[in-house]
C-alpha cells in the first residue's frame, strides 16, 4: 500500500515527463544514442566477443570444483559391496557374531579353512591383472 505522498510524487513525475517538449526529447534521445555509441566504441567488441573474457575464469572454477570433488571424494562413491574397500564390513562381523552356540566357536569355524581365507585375501588385494 503506498502513501499519499508517494502517489502524488509519482503523478507529478509522470506529468513532467509527458510535458517535455519535442525539442528537449530529441536532444535527450540524441545524447542517449551518442553515449551508447561511445560505450560500444570504447570496448571495440560486440557483446558475444566480451564473453571470451569470462571463459578462463569459468575454466579455472570448473577445474577447482573437479579437483575438490576428487580430493574429498564424491558423496556416493563408496557404495560398493561388503568389504569393497579391503576392510571387513559390519555385515561380516555380524555373521560371525551371530553363529549358533551349538555349532562351536565362531573363530574355530574361521580357522578350519585358513588356507582358503589366505588365498581369497591374496586374490582380493592383487589388483587387476596386467
């Protein structure tokens, strides 16, 4: 909601603009065109040529964002299967901890096939074949 003072000021301004004679309007239009031409001549380039000024800054910004993402790691990058990072997962520990008492000690179960677990660990940590 506007105040009466603002309304009256707006009315007076619009009235003064409408009452400008044609000679003054012509001079104002010529001055505006001269100022626009002077601004265009001072840069010497069109608007799309000035975009080239921002291209290196955009490239540096994109490289910095990419570097930060690679350095810190992407939020969804570590969602592999259990043990995908080479460390035992909580699921593995839960399986071992939840074994029946009647089937014997959980560590005894793991020690029965120690050669197999050693082989599996070597295969998993060997990396891709050359």
